[in-house]
């Protein structure tokens, strides 16, 4: 259930029962995303549908490649705009350990988790094997290069690459045709 050791005593019975039933359900939905039998309809129909069933906000005409991993118990924190393209092997995380009060000789297992939303703007393309970390907002029309690690917000209409991802080129408006 991914709670720090100190929080286990504060977890109620209803929370445990809820996680008991939701975890296998979410695992089934995640595994269905990659069933070969569904491959003809999986990227544009099945995977966005299943991600919505897990609680994420997913826009229209979204493409999700195979083996994309989502934070299954925090998928309600994911928001994906219309016409987004997420290539194979990407990972979208919505939680991490809160290191703000971590000091020498502290026990890492006792650190609480920090949950933050991930927002992917309309018309964005996320390259293969990229990681999106908790709390990032990717603007509209962004192209994230393959293998990038997005740790900070990316402004609209640019190309961002690297580990960590940084904008390297801004897109400009198209000149009107004469």
C-alpha cells in the first residue's frame, strides 16, 4: 500500500479494504493495455478507455503506446489533453518521497510520500522511454524527445530533450499563405 512505516498505524480498515479490491482491479486494467489480442484497437481506443476507468482525465483522440506505465493508485492525478501522443515505454509518476525534511541518519522508509498531479497539454507528443515526474505540467503543443526525464514544467510550443529535459527550440506561428 506504499505508506511509510509511521503511517501504517493511521490507516483505517476501510482504506485497507478499498486498496485490497482496487489494486487487483487496477493491475488487471494495466495488464489489459498490453494484451496482444487487443493490439489493433489498443493505442487509440482501449488504452485511453482503461486509463479513464482508473480515474485519469483523458482527452479525445489520445494515442498511448504499448508498455506505458502509470501510477496505478494515483491515476486520478493524471490529466491528458486532446490529441496527445504518448509513445511506448513511457512512465508517468504522481508520487515520490518527500525529501524536504530528510537529514543524515534519518530512515528513508519513514519519509512520507508527496503526491502531485501530472498535466499533459493538448497536442503534446511524449517520445519513447520518457519519464514524467510528479508535479510537472507540460504545455500545449510540446514535443518531448525520446528518453527524456521531465522534472520541471515545460512551456507550450517547444521541443524539450534530455535528462533533465530542457527546452531547446521554440515553435513559431505559421506565416499566413498569400
